[in-house]
C-alpha cells in the first residue's frame, strides 16, 4: 500500500467522521497530526498521534503543520458559523498554497451528498432534499461553503491531487458495509463507513479531481 507508514494531517479530527478516521489511520500503523480546538474530546492515546490546539479560523502556522505530511484530510464542519461566513473556503484558500510550498500533493475534502458539483445541478430528488431537510436543519450555509471550496479546487488547484467526497451520512451507528465511489448514487451511511471510505479513497489515483458520492454496493 502506497500510504504505509504515512503521516496524515487531519482537520475535523474531533468530529463524528474524524474520530473514526483517526482510529483507523492509527490502527493501520500511520502517524496522525491533527489541528483541534478541543483536544480533550480525543480519548485515544497513541505515540503516533500528535494533537495541535487551534482553530482553522485563525491558525497562522499552516506551513509548520504540513512538515513531514503525506496526506491532508479535511472533515470539517460548523453549520452555524458557515451560515455566517464561508470559513472552510477561507481556510482551504490558505491551506492549498501552503501545501504547494511544502510539496504536499494529496488532499481529501469531505463535503455532502446534497452539495453540488461545480457547474452542475443536483438531481431533482436531491434538490428537494436540499431545499427541505438541509434548509430546515440550517445546513444551507455548509453546502454553499462546500461548493465554493469545490469551485476553488476546480478553478485554481488542478496542480494538487485533490479528491472531494460528497458523503451521505445518516447516523453514527455500526458499519453497514463497504462504500464504493459512484458518480450518481449515494447511500445514507454511518460515520465509521464514511471514515473507512475516506481512508481508502485518499490513496486511489483514479479518484483524483473527482467530486463523487459513495454507495453501498451489494
Ligand atoms: N453529519 C452529517 O450528517 C453529514 C452528512 C453529509 C456530509 N457531511 C459533511 O461532512 C463534514 C463533516 O461531518 P461530521 O458529521 O463528521 O462533522 P462534525 O461531527 O460536526 O465535526 C466537525 C469537525 O470540524 C471541527 N471544526 C469546526 N470548526 C472548526 C474550527 N474553526 N477549527 C478547527 N476545527 C473545527 C469540529 O471541531 P470541534 O469538535 O472543536 O467542534 C469537528 O472536529 C460536514 O461539514 C459536512 O460538510 C456531514
């Protein structure tokens, strides 16, 4: 495997997907560095885990964070803040130039199944869900922020090996199976399956520059 003994820089490591991702990467023998606002949320103690306290909204030393890193993975979300400002986009626009400076190429960004691909419309049923469920739950700002991240990656970061995962998530329950990448179909998956998928897809060259969904194939 290309990423054996690799170092992952994780954003969103204290989140529902991020915590599973950190466990998986450590279990597979990799190193994990994570920028976290609340380190006490992470109960894992592991010599290969380095927690750096900070927020993406004001962190200055991104170049330093990237030292020795092979893969950058972003499972960030703060729906309330994203309704006020595109905090992820602002951060990614600082992160990508820092990745260039530090020679780090591979980047995975987790968006949502109700997030649009750049310059594409959502299928009708998904559009309805976005304008009912997502709107009612105050998630429109999060999807719009994800969309401006995608626009930036498509328009201004073709030199970086980015992958966007438009995840569909229903709960933090046990695994329901193995997710596969799909252009049109998505499943409502559990966080652990989404994290496992992220761990696999970040190493998949055929996923570079895609904004695909994930789906439990029978
Ligand atoms: N949850 C869903 O149902 C769902 C469905 C589809 C797609 N998605 C997409 O996947 C992303 C991640 O989902 P999730 O459910 O795993 O998220 P989550 O549980 O809400 O976790 C979000 C993570 O982002 C971190 N974060 C937020 N603001 C930050 C800041 N300013 N600086 C540093 N870290 C910050 C949080 O840190 P704290 O612990 O400090 O708050 C947490 O670790 C979402 O944003 C969304 O785009 C989610």
